[in-house]
C-alpha cells in the first residue's frame, strides 16, 4: 500500500516502557499497514516488552537512559540511512496504524515536510484522552500560533517526517517535551505542515507515564511549559544568525 503511494521505505519508531501486553498487536497492525521496518525502543522495561516485540516482527533497540525523548532519539539513530520517511507511534495500542498511509502520503507527494496525525480531528473512543491531554494540546496550539503563526490542534505522538529533514532539526529534548520541541523547531524553520485526522483508541495495556494520574499530568505539564520557554528563547536567539547566513 505504501509503495503504491510512491514511497520507497518507511520506518516506524515506537518508544516503549513496560508495554508487554499491547506491543505485539501494535507491531502486527503496523506490519499490516505496510511499514518496511518497525523499531521498538525498549526504554528499560521490566516486563517482556522486548520479547513480545521481536516475536511480532519488530527490531528492538535498547535504551537504558529513561525518557520519552531519549527513546525517540535512540530510535532515530538506529534508522538506516536509506530510509525515506520516519513515523512515530506509541506502543500502548492507542494509535491506529491503519492511518499510516494517510500520515506519510503528504510527505511522499511533496505536499508537506512534517505531518501530524491529529486525534482531536479524528474519532476518539470515549476516555481515550484525558482532559489534561486535551487542555495541554489547546495551550500548545495557542502558544505556537502566537509565537510562530502556525496552528496545531494536537501534540499527538503519531507523526512523520523525511529522515533527512528530521536529522537537521537539532532535536535535544530527552523528556516528554520531545513532541513539542519537534513542532516548535518545524514551525521556526518554516517547514510546510499538514495535519490529517486520525482515530484514537483507549490504551490496550500498560500504565500511562504522562496522563495516568494527576501528579504525572502536572509533571508533564511542567516539562512541556519549561521546554516551550527554553526553546522559544533559544530559537529566537538563533534566528538572526540563520537569517544572516541565508542572506549571503
């Protein structure tokens, strides 16, 4: 299916921590959706996440340093250089892999440089997103629109970029702020952004590390806020040098 859309090689990266129950089904769904390779990054799981992922057909990369962004970075580092497009999904079964083609096709057609699968524009199972997740997405949308003039409706983990573009972003966040950093860097660089609606399900197993309880939600909110403030200042400071370089 993906090859028919003119895409040569698509790799899906899945950061995982104790997702032994849902990960095999997730991998099998992604295989059925047409991905060329699936890289599961085991971020220090104490269950059988790695074994289940391998049995289902994924390549497993171990990253003992904890952090969502740390795991994503390890996955990107493991992607082979002949890869065209890298897509990210969560390993808890909440993302719907059948939307993989919808997410990567705008990249393959040359319509976009960055594609976000928006859960808020798709059909969501009842209870699949907590109120704090929805509020966080709205706050991020407002900040990004005011700062960069771009509009995102979500901070969904389901997203895709061409590998070459992804590696030029200069990603550095190693926490829950990874997704926001990517959106900020994409917006600041002037890349073409497309959002596509994707459906969203309740997680199929494991415990949320971000939105599972009030404390985790508040911690994630603080990390996201801190990431935005830090990066906004950093990207603003870098912009004059980039503009000067582009004028030469």
